[in-house]
């Protein structure tokens, strides 16, 4: 089994009490940014060497990443970064749809005035970036919108689960960002979700969030089939996460 790319991850420059979290964040970010590509074996010893830490926090980080789904067992004692597939993509977005729907419902019930204002502002800014075809800016406001919505649901455990689901979904994508047209559709979804939260309309907020995730899933699945063909899974129109 081949090792991970040497010097793929910069070493940690400080080791405070939160060392375990820092190691986890570093490895997770390296996977998301594909410094450690999909399908690559991961070695506790090599990752510890690159980060300049002992193997213990690396082992703990890999166990957490395996729980999330970013890392999977490979062989008797090995592990590797997960390989995207249609089935894994569907599972990830079904989980995300369920979580985002619940988050939006709770945000509509619990968001403070300040939190609601921030959510509405993030939705508006995502639309402004989409209209200007500033995809990087749109992606930044897209992630901020979802973080703010999760933060308003008054449930720290649910916030963590949403973040984990979003991270897994990101590494399963086959393209860097949406087209300008797709960004506009997503931004309109943000506007709809934010408006429902502002009104305190729990049902509408939940339905809008579920529809949004379903649209993103179809968008990502279509991009995957354009790139790889339909040999390893369902055709893009054959499954809808919101209807499962």
C-alpha cells in the first residue's frame, strides 16, 4: 500500500491544549482540499511525521474522520480517503437533507432577531455574488448562510452533525463550484429559507431547506455523470433525496 504524499500537510506551529482538534482540523482540511486525494491510503506514522506530533492525536483524528465518512477501512489495519460513488453521494445528501430541514425548522422557532438579521443578510449577499457571477464569493456566503442557520437552531450537537454532513458532501463533488445559473438557483433558495425563518414559518423553512439540498444533490450528481458517465450508478433523474 502506497504512502500519502510526503509533505502534503504543513506541520503545526503550535501545540496548545486543543492539539487533538488542531490535528483533526489539519487532516480534515487536507482531505477536503485534496492535498490527500480521494482513494489515497493514510498512515498514522506519516501524518504524525508531517504534522510534527505523536501518533496518538492522529489516530484519534482518523477515527473521528472514519465516523464522519471521510476515511474508510482498507485492508486488515489500513485506511484510505473515501472514494466518491453514486451510492455514497446519495447517502450523504439524504443525511444532509434530513439535517438541514430540521435545522431550518428549529431556526424558524428559535432564531433571535440578531440571528435572523444575519441569516437574511447572508442570503442576500449570496444572491448579489451570484448575480455578479462571483462564484468564489457566492461559495463563501453559501457556507456562511448554512453555518448561521445551523447556529440559530439552539442545538450544538445538531450544528456539529450538519457541519460533518456538509464536509462529507464537499469531498464527494467532482467540480469546484456551481455554474452561474446554478448559483442563482441556490441563492434564491437561500432567500426563500431566510424569509421563512424571518416569518417564523417552521414548515416552509423545513420544506425550502429540503428542496434546496435536493437541488444541490441533483446538480452534483449530474456533474458526476457528465464527468464519469452513468456506468457506476443511477442516472441523475432517477433519484431525489427529498422524496426518500
